[in-house]
C-alpha cells in the first residue's frame, strides 16, 4: 500500500528490537509499528524511537480501546490506525505523522535556542556586574566593553562573559578546605 502511494519502504522488521535498530541505522521518514511484535512490543519500540527522536511513529493495531490509545499517546505515537484500514486512510495518517514530527523538531530547536540565549544573557549579566564592581562603571559601559572585546577577539559574547567569570573566580579568595593537623 505504501509503495502504491508513492512511498519507498527502506526496511522491514519482524520484531520491535529490530525495528529500533533499523530506525537508528536507516533514518526513515516514518516508522510504522504493529502493537503485537515479538521481543519488544510495538508500544515499547515506539517509546524508544520517540525518545531517541529517530523519526515519527505510526501505530497499526486491531485495538481501539481507550487504554491502548492512551498508552500509544504516552509512547509518543503520532498517528494511529486501526486494522483493517483502507488505502485512503493511510495517506493522511502518513502525512500528518511526518508533518507533526517536523513541527515538533522545529519547536524543540526553537526551545533550545531560547534556552541557550537565556543562559547567555544570564552569564553576560553576571559578567557585567563583575566589571561594574571592579571598575566602577555603568551597566551600559560594562556591556560596551564586553561587546568591544567580543568584536576585537572574534569570540562570542558568551565566551567573553565566561572568561570574565572564570577570572573572577580565580581572583576571589577562597576558603581553605584542608583541615589543620
């Protein structure tokens, strides 16, 4: 059915363990699993594949009860088809699973970027405070010095801030950790 819809089947597995292996090695656009698979069942394989972000998972099953659907949802399944199904039901499920997966990856990438920027802002703020205290300068002047150093050295603002904070840690008196004998 997939091939008649224009898709290419690049691997087939007779158990969930092999499905996970193939997903890791073949980098497919979509992984279709049955619930009932030997060694590692389809739900367990779906959870592994989803956690490792190996690709979108579609589950094919004869089970349509609420507990099974909830398990599939918790396992990270992005499409769910109940057997028997028709070809015209397969294509929309395939397209939606692939699209949702790409959207999810894009959102995760955006979240990582925002978290990285927040961490950089936190470090720059700490470095500015160090410069302000050490040199008696304003917030704006401290930031100007950081950016100027970044441009002059070709290093990121974060790298400059980290260097200042490391230097500050080294310059700060520390409490001895040895016990007297």
